C-alpha cells in the first residue's frame, strides 16, 4: 500500500516511485470493486449540468479482458434521450481520444484545461464511447495473448459482452432507444455488432433503432479504389498518374499486396508516384484542411499504410495525448495503464488481422435494413481516404439490390442558412448524406453540420430541406 497523504511533501526524486506506487494500488482494485464510475470532475473541466462516468467493464473473466468506456449523459433530460454507442476505427484507435475528445464529445483539451464543445452530441443523446478491442487506449488484458491475432469476430463478441455488462451497471438505460454510430473502420465494427445484437434480441430486449456510419469501410475494393478519382479530380495527382493508378495498379491491389508482404515492383512504382505528387504536406483525410490534427489523423493507418509511414508530423504536440497521459486525469477517469507506459491514440501492442479489411460488411448492412433497422451512411466530402463517391455508389447498389425506391431524391440539405451537404434516401430506411467541407472525422472539422445530421438521424427524419 502506498503511504497516503505523504506524497505532496516528497521531492522530485521520489516522483517515479510514487507513480509506480499509485499504479500498483490502482491495479489491486479490480473493476468490480469500483463502487461507482461517476466522474467527480476532470482536471481543468468547466462546470457542467450533466453527469459523466468512466471505468472498466470486464468482458472476459478468464483472460481478464477489460474495456474502458467514457459515458456522457445528455445535457438535458437524459431519461428521455436515446443511448448512442460511438466507436472509432483504425483498427486499434481510441474512441475516447478521437471520438470523445476530438470529435463529438462534450470537451476538448486545450493546454491545461478542457473547453466545452458547443456542438457536442450529448446535446441530443446519451453518448457512450468505448475503447475497443483490448490493447486500445486504457483497455487491457492481463494475458498478452489477447492482443495477438485479434479479428473482427472477436472484437464484435467483446463489444456485445461489453454492452450487456454495461447495462447491468446502468440498468436504467437498458430499454432506451439504442443507436450505434462510428466511422472509418467502424464500418466493420458497427454492422458486425448490430448483427449480434439482432441475433440475441429475442432473448434480451435491445432496442436497436438505427446505425450511422461515417466515411466507413464497407467494401474494400469500391471504397479504396474511389481514391484515385478523388485525388485526380481535386488536382492532387496528374492525368498520367491517374491512368496508372486505375489501370496499372489500383489502390486495393496495392494495399492487398502490402499486407501480404508481396509488393510488386509495378505497384510500388505507381504508389511512389502517387505519394510524390500528393506530397506529404497535404492531409489526405481532408484535402482542404491545413495539417495539424495528429490525434484524429492516425485513425486510418491500416487503410492507408503507405501514407502513414511517410506522413510527417507537423504538430509539435498533441493536446489529447498530453491530457490523457496526466496522472490526475487518469485518476479522475478511473483509468489505469496496464502493460503499456502511456496512453496512445492508436495501439502499439494490438496485433490486428488487418486482412479483415477485405471482408465486405455492406451485405451485413443490407440484412440490417431488411430487418427494419434504419441505416445512415454519411461522408465528410473532403476525405480522400474513404471518399464519398465509393460510399454513395455502395449505398445506391444496396438500395437497388434490396428493391428500395428513392423516397428523398438527391438534394441539398441545410444547416443554418448554408448547404450542409447532399442527401438521398431509399425506401425511407436507407440514407446517404454528405457533409460539406468535412474531413474523414466529420464532427472534428464540421461540428455544427455534423450535429444537425446526427439530430435528424436520431429523429428518423430526412435532413432539413429548407433553411
Ligand atoms: C507477455 O508479457 C510478459 C510480461 O509483460 C512478457 O514477459 C512476455 O514476453 C510477453 N509475451 C509475449 C508473447 O509478448
Ligand atoms: C483493381 O485491381 C484488381 C487487381 O488487378 C482488379 O481485379 C480490379 O478489378 C481492379 N479494380 C478496379 C476498380 O479497377
Ligand atoms: C418502386 O418503383 C417501381 C417503379 O416505379 C414500382 O414498380 C415498385 O412497386 C416500387 N417499389 C416499391 C417497394 O415501392
């Protein structure tokens, strides 16, 4: 046990010991023994009128796998608002660091303090952010074999168990309307989790009311190969490089060879030309945005492997990384570091089966729609990594397959007096929307428009047609 109350008086030399001592003490109390996950106050946090919670939910008792969550109740009347589970992608990136603290959560770190995000999604819903799978962020396993060869299937199972057990801790949320939302590689996580929820729904009453997917990977080849035209039409690559990138070696082939360790000279040549022309100084996740969003950038490292290895970090510091690595912050969050030295945006210890990227999830989306679950696919329209054109054509193809007619023809939608983007709805159940001027992480770069879209999605209504 640590000598309590003595640490303040100790010299700097003792600091390292104390840090160790603190973390040992933290590990001793397992998640079951936390009487409450309520956050009293986060360091530097402005006063707020809602409650928030965070902590661990054990998803595998045998291997001591625990997933970390952050839960922000709705700003007003939480009991009458739906519950939304939000997941980021990677695979291996943190929903806490990217989703909650950089995109649609109530606060953003700014130096020593937190500032309010006035477009926080907890204005409309109770927001639950989960760091998943184990090895991501504060989530951990006591057996490091749990980090090996993790795949979509295991992740979906753990996410389901998480939700079941989280409801045991928060029973008042069990029968509320439930929505799942996420972006990027969560185009795999969310439909796969939704499928499991629907399967067990006969026994346990989950009130799954819809899913929303932002710039999602839904079908590997279509999503990745739409990059060429996007880069070309935005002037990032030349005509001749565009021709090579579509006829000599396309992007899905490149990524596929990359992860099979079988890079052909021809693909290597084409990609190096693409990289040379696009340059390191443009953010591929928002071709119009200036580059300094390191924490939100890392999310798609698997989807664009070569870009990430060549990316230079122009940011000298990352506010979220600094904030979440503070001892006082971790303590206030009931978080601990197990098996890692620091909290990272994307995991360094997780060994994910990256070829799962090639598993199409668009068919899963189709079966959810067939079972009556509304689906929204939305695209930040400045993202070149998972461009809107691929997502739009996948949604169109799915609607055609399912025999869904257009119920809202392709048109603009408004936020304030400006065009928020374009939308089309099929069979009143399958929607596509762009968010104008938004990046891969749409709520980061277009918070107001993203919140407007989120509100319509929760209400099950088409996006505003007039301003
Ligand atoms: C698992 O973790 C232990 C202790 O942290 C370490 O000694 C061991 O090498 C690790 N095993 C693997 C397979 O990484
Ligand atoms: C991409 O390349 C693969 C392998 O060469 C090919 O099978 C596929 O049709 C190509 N896709 C597109 C959209 O060009
Ligand atoms: C879709 O439109 C076609 C052609 O107008 C019509 O025949 C069909 O019944 C419609 N399907 C549905 C599900 O409304």
